[in-house]
């Protein structure tokens, strides 16, 4: 394993079952590897690649997490990567949420559940290989990054284009060919220029809150027709309806508000800004990587014109 990597994957054995190590041997290996590598600042620990495929028990995995945490005096980030069954991110030695997800529209709900930072370290890859996890377009992967960031999370990039030399960047590095890296870099520069990290500012009710809505739908919707409809719904139907209308809205207190429209193409948007501050509003094209000033010195309700095309966003920052 190369120390130049930003992520150290501590494989106790090949995930398909070869070279299976006993639990005591894994503990010895982890203590050795962590002591060797924890002195480097650009390291964070992932206990496995798709831990749920492996044959260790949950008690074994908790022991592995405890071993890594105690062997690292510098407290680098530590989590565990799943295939289907997410790791229990409430574990005391787990510093952040780490997920493989195909659908990313509700990651804010997971952040809220565990109260920890969230990294979607596999939200599919830009490429054209036969497997569905590695053949999304650059537009699709860019869209996923924006959705995740506007919900207060983080994501990792990967690329899996067919190559005559059988060199997938995903596993061997080399030259990137996709359209998403530049757009992800544009998004990164944008959020790093904000006054602080984003959290999700949209509606994100828990199951208990959804049941409260079903019990008194008129109090939530303030609309007789929607209230009557919601009163006839099941819990899953109500969640689906609210998710269909979900707004990808990241906020940093009252200092910054980033609204992303994804594939929707509205012609206008009514920005409701705090009345006690004044704001600068920019129109952002996530795909063409442009930022255009729209207003300055505004507050309260502001009607913003939009070009009615996909992948647009609005950013309001306090002056």
C-alpha cells in the first residue's frame, strides 16, 4: 500500500475469501500497519472494502475498529465501507459516515440520524464498463456531487472507462478522461470560498415526524387539498411525495444559501432571505462552470430569473 494515498484501506484479507487471516492475526497486522502509517498526515482509515461480504462477525469488526483507533495516537478519521449493509456509524471509534450508495437524494437523513460527517465514497463512477456501478455519464456524476454537497455531505470521485491496455483509473490510476473532474473541482472551489461548511437546509422529517404529519396533515401543509390527500397516505407514500418535491438547499447559518435545481428547469425562483441582512445572489451553471451576479443588497423575498435549463444553482451570500 502506498503512503502517498489519501486513503489507507486496511484489508485483513482478499474480499473474495483468499488468504483469510484469523482474528488474532488481523489484530497483529492492524497494529503493525497503523503504527507504520499513522505518522503521515494525509491518511484516513477504511476498515475494509465492502466489509459485509467478508466472513468476520460484527464483534470482530468492532474489535478491528477499536484496535486501529487505539494504535493511532493522532486520531485520523476512521470508518467502514459497505456493499449493501451499512456499518453502524454510532460505534464509538467511528469518526464519520461512509457509504456506498446508488441513490443519493436522502443522505441528509443519515447525517441527521448519526450526527456525524458523511462521505459517500462510492456513488457510482463515470465510465462505460458493462457494470452499472461504473457506467454513468459525467453529467450524472456531477449531479450526484452537487446533491450530496447541498445536503451537507461529501463525495469521492472515480473513473471506469474501458481501455485497450485494461487500465481502469479506478484501480490503477493514470490519466483521467472524463467530464466530471473539472466540474467537481469547480464545485469544490465554490464551497471552499463560502464562510463555512454547508448543512442541509431543506425539509427532512424523520419517521416519527412523518407520523405526526399523517396525524394532523392540515397543520403541516396549510392547504386543504394537500392536507386531505396526505390524510389518506401511508408512511411510505408520504415520504415519497415529500422526496419528489425535495429542495437541495445547503446553508451555512444565515451566511450562505446554495440552492441546486438538478435536472429541473424552472424559469424563476423565489428566494426567501433573512430580512435582517443584505445578500448578494449569483446564478451558477454547474455544468458550464460559470458564475453570474444577479443581485446585491437584497433581502426578504427576491424573485430570481433562471434560464430554464438543467444543472443550474443559486448562491446567496451575506454582504
